[in-house]
C-alpha cells in the first residue's frame, strides 16, 4: 500500500519537475517566443501542481483548481495543435491558411454542439456533475485525437518534413490524447478498469508524454545549413507524371 | 456501445500514426552527403514502359484475358514500387531544401524554396498517380478515368507555386 502510494506520488511529481526544466530550457534557448502555447503549457502545469499541493487540505479550492486547471490544460493542448500546424506549414502559407481554417471550423462546430448538448442535459446533482464533467473531458480528448489524426495524415501524404521541436510537441500531445481518450472510454463507458488503476495508468501515460517532450527539448542539437543543392530529376518526373494524368483524364 | 467502437480504434490509429512519424524508417538527412548516400536511382524510361497505354494494348491483344490481368498486375506493382522510391527521394530532397533554406545566401534560399515547391508538386502528382494505379490494379482490364477533382488539385498546385514564387521574390528584394 505504501509502495503504491510512493509510486503514485513519484508519478505525480516527476512530470512537474521535468516540465519546469523544459520551460527553463526553452527560455534559455529563446524558444518560448517561437512556441508560446507549448511554453505556456509547460510553465502552467508545474504551477497548477504546486497550487494543488498547497490547497490539498481544502476540498473546495482544490476541486476548482483541479478542474479549472484541467480545462485550461485542455485549451492549451488545443492551442498546441494550431501552433504546431502554424509552425510546420510556415513555409506553405496557402496550405497553412486552408488547414487552420478547416481546423477552426471543426473546433467551432464541436464546441457549439457540446454546449447545446450540455445546456439541454445539464444536471446539478453532485454525483451527476462529475460524470458530466468527465463526459466533457472525453469529448475534448476526442476532438484533439481527431485533429491530430487529420494533421499527421496530411503531413504524411504531402511528405512534409517534421522539424525537431514541432515533432516533439505533436508526438507528446498526440500520444497522451490517444491514451487518455482510450482510458476514459474504458473507465466511463465500459467500466472495465477500477478507479485507482485508471488513475495510475493515466498518470503513467502523462509521464510518457512528458518524457517525449524532454527527449526532444532538453538535448541541444544544431543543424548546419546545406551549402550546395544537389542536381535532381524532379522536373522530369513531374513532367512524365503530368503527361499520364493528362492522358488518363482526357480518355474520360 | 457505439462510442467504444469508434473511440478505441481512433485512439489506436493515432498511436500508430505517432509511432510511425517518430520511428520513421527514412534515413536522417543532415548534410548533402546523406542525400547522395541514400538516394534511390529510379529509371523514368522503365516507369514509362510499365504504364504506357500502347504497351498495355499490345499485351491485351497478345495474351489471354487471364494472363493479361496477372501480367498487368505485376507491372502495376512494379510501377507502384518505383513511385514509392521516388516518394522517398522527394521526402529527402524536401529535407535538403529546408536545410539549404536556413542558410544566409538569398540566391541559395530562393533555389531551395524552388526545390521544395517542386518536391511538393511532385508529391501531389504522386498521390494522383498512386490512386490511379491502385484502381487499375483492382480492375486491370478497365480503362479507368481519373475523377474530375484532378483539376482542383492542379489549381491547388498552381496556387502553391504562385504563393511560393511571391514569397521567394520578396525574400530576394529584402
């Protein structure tokens, strides 16, 4: 019992320490300005952890800090999707505008739908309140998972290169969103895992996500620019492929 | 019971995608020498032979329908494999272009942007051709028309190229 409590405490404190370290590293390397949303997230989470520790004896403030902090964390996670899209597609302004517009529409529709659903079915009884809040959390994670899936498929199909830091941000958030969503579903809908095991797995998943961010942000790596471009046959390949697309299209 | 059927596969799909992008089998490109060492030499003339309509008609007339379908599918698989290698080359060249773009020489930066634009254009064309090859492999005897959305892809490509050219010109002037 004591061992499991120690592990739970370690899993709670460790990511906060690593996130604080990542924030300092970002400040030192002047990355906070390039990735302000991710920086805000890594700075906010340790702060939230300290506040929760400070107010752990007071049920009321603890409840509001916990759930309010979770809502802010989810909003920052959503912001991280937009920030990653913006950074990765910075060199392709048209594509960036289209993707950001598309994602904005999706997010707006989902938020409006969730609000309408919530207003029509909101119940203030305490045992129902927690269930509804967890339902909202699950829907928010589902939205994040869908956005990340769409974006990674787009990146893959267009063959766009992931830069180091956006890749780290995306991998950590996407990994955690996927695992957390699966755990919420197994706990809320299917009731397959007990509460304490659910909390342990959730904490473990978050630690892995923070580990991914640490892997990408803490070591220093410098990319030297290429001084000479290679000769390529891209033009010839483009010409040949366009010829066949034209040919097959005209045949219709 | 519907939501677990949707949610759990979605979560698994995203985990797979994340694993795929993090543990990519593509070689890491940090210098020009990495491109030279890892590039694939893909012969355009051979690809033309594999997808050429006249060649296909000749085979259709010379072989029985069953043998033609089997032979055509092998040709299409080979063509698909060649396009996969071209796709990998394109991804490596995009990386080279991005590394070159981080330099200080504006002429080099402009050329790098053109390289990236050409690679992106090729990438979109590859998507079209691969879709076509996929449908042809399923129905080797059919002459399958490309769907009209191809013109929208062309407009997209044209817009991308125009925007890139504009950003490239402003970069040189500055």
